[in-house]
């Protein structure tokens, strides 16, 4: 029960780093769910007095590019069902990749709000580079450094505004 936010995106964009940072605010318990859901982590976060569930997708090991894409597709579809809001994370250091575009295509079909989060925006130079991500066509775009924490407050303000 409750409002659920899922973080999706291809590997290495920083989903788990951001997930852990969100949970730090509260020292929440992260269930290490076994079995079919072992590729997802569940946690509880709170911000400005509002509590919500967070799902970190991924964690799987890809054997080939095909498996890779199938897995990401599967995770995004599950997240679209389970979550009330989707955080679509990308990485400014790689720019928009083909996989990002595929995930974007899936998410555009969602009736739920999607926040595009460009991560690893650690400095002003990267902030300039990150403007290319407006090209993915999402209404809500955030620039974040999960490493330094820069931009996370603005994002969380807008997340809890949807609760
Ligand atoms: P995931 O596969 O999407 O869960 O990505 P991870 O959270 O495992 O992060 C992948 C790599 O990116 C790790 O080496 C992180 O330390 C690094 N990383 C995550 N966030 C940032 C960030 O904001 N800036 C930089 N420079 N590196 C980051
Ligand atoms: Mg991860």
C-alpha cells in the first residue's frame, strides 16, 4: 500500500546510488526479496514528512545484448504496473544511447507520471551537456548528481507533490 516510485533505466546510470541516497534520509529497511523479484530492491523513503515506497530495478547480470534488452524491457514493464510514478534515469556522461531511446518509447506509453532524471551532472560543464536530454521529449526533466546530492532536493520535492 502507499505511493510507489520506481527507478528504471539501463545499467550503470546510477539508479542504485540514487536509491541508497534516498533511503539514507530515513535509515529504512531494504528488503532483500528472494526468488522472482531478486532483481528488484524495495525500500521506504520519506521527504518533507511524506512517506513513499521506492523500487530500484536492475541488478541482473546480462549474458548478451539480447538478454540485456529483454531484461530491461521486462523491468520497465513491471515497474509501470507496480509504481505510481516512474523515475527514468539516464547518464549525462554517455549522452542518449539507443537503449535510453527504447526505454523512453516504452515509458511514453505509460499513463503514469514519468520524471526524466539525468544523473552524473556533477558540475556546470555537464549541466550544459545535459540539455540534449530535452530531446527525449519528456515534460519533467531533472538534473542530478547522486554522488554529490546536487539536485536531489528539487526532484524529491516534485515527487512528494504527486502523493
Ligand atoms: P545502476 O546500475 O544504474 O544501479 O548504477 P550504480 O548506482 O551502480 O552506479 C554506476 C556507477 O556510476 C557507479 O560507479 C557509481 O559510483 C557511479 N555514479 C552514480 N551516480 C553518480 C553521479 O552522480 N556522478 C558520478 N560521477 N558517478 C556516479
Ligand atoms: Mg543498480
